[in-house]
C-alpha cells in the first residue's frame, strides 16, 4: 500500500516549504456533554484574495485547551487567482510569497486532521472562515462551532446588532495577543479572547459543558448559493451552534468576509478587520502546521 505523500506547508516568512509535523491527538471527540475544561478547541483564521469566489491565501490555527495552547497550524496557500489590491494592503500577501506554497486541497486535508475532534472557534459573525474551509466538501463540517463575536455579545452584554471587532475585544478583555491581519496571529488572538470569555461566562452563568455554550449561541444561516457567480448572498433562518453558514458576505473586499465548508479548498472575514483582505505585518509568528506549543 502506497504511503500518502508528505504535506509541505509554507508559513508566512518562510523562504521554502517545510514538512508538516502532525501531532497525535489523544483526546476523545468533543460532544455537547464534554466538560469545558476537558474539551480541545481549534481557533482558526483565514486570509483571502478579496475577490469572488474568495480563494484562501493563508490559513492559521491554534489548537488549545482552556489552560493554554497545544499546537499551531500555519501556512500560505498557492492560489493562482488575482489578489484584490484592498486585500493585499491589509494582509500584505503578494504573489511572490505564494511560490512553493501547497494547494488548498492539501492544506485543508492537513488542517482537518489537525482539527479532528475539536470545537472550531472563529471570530466571524457571518461564519465566513468555517464556510471557506468546508466549501466543496462532500459532507459539511461536523465540528461544533463557536463564534467569538456572538460569545462576546452574550458575556459582555453588548447590543444585539453589534459585531465587536477582534482588536476591540483584545483591548477590553486585556488579553496578550494583538490581531495583526496575519492568519496565525489572528487565530492566536481569537483563542485568547475565547479563553477569557469562557472564564467570565463560567463565573457569571455557571457554564459547565460545551453544550451549555452552544445552546445559547444561535448561528444565523446564510444562503451563499449565488456567491460564486458574484450575486450577493442572502440571510436565511437561524440555525444551531454547528451551522457552517451565517450572515451575508459584504461586497467590499475584506479579510473577514464570508467563508465556506466542504472537503478541499477555500477563504474568510471578521468584524475586527476586513477578512477577505485582512492586512497585517508580513512576518508571522508561530510555528508551522502541527508544531507543538
């Protein structure tokens, strides 16, 4: 039987691709009954071309527990599509940086192994990041999904229509990681914000299990059927914490725009910064995919 070809990732700032070091996951799959302190979580962030159909240029993630990080996933993605100038100014990714980077199908396959059995955490009120990761898959992502914008509205008692940006939450909660429009850096900031929001929510509301949180966070479903053809997606009825879709994507490019689910290709957006085009510093921190914390 043929051995699967090794996956090479290219973290931002790396001149050449590096082998992905997969870290064995020894925890059981998370269910609604899993105690919050026993669950493992994966905070993710995506940078895109900023043009429809919003192709992924960079994917960063932190796997963590409530007591701290476990490992990181970080790579640029070989996308042969034009990059919107607005997006490029925000996330500072140009075509020369993508030379030698893996294709999205390989990146997604590795990321889904990295995220196996975990709760997915995104800072994306319209579920754009998870939409991009899952777009085109034969089966939708089956992970529980928690959006930190909705979680922040609940814990900080913000107005219902308000979408707090990541930078604002970092400042208000006093966490260390500063969002910088680079996928790994923003994923780490999202993880830090999530840990603090859960800490406060447990003190205020007595949350004990993953299901306690999911039951309070209704995720709006978004019809993105016309997105590929350039039509504006429309918002549909609400769905529970696992729904991959959410609010309609904005026409203005941004690195936090819509995202999608399925098996092997895609992109993202957030209230704290533009996503389809999030700009950041060109050198990212952290280690390549699967590297231990």
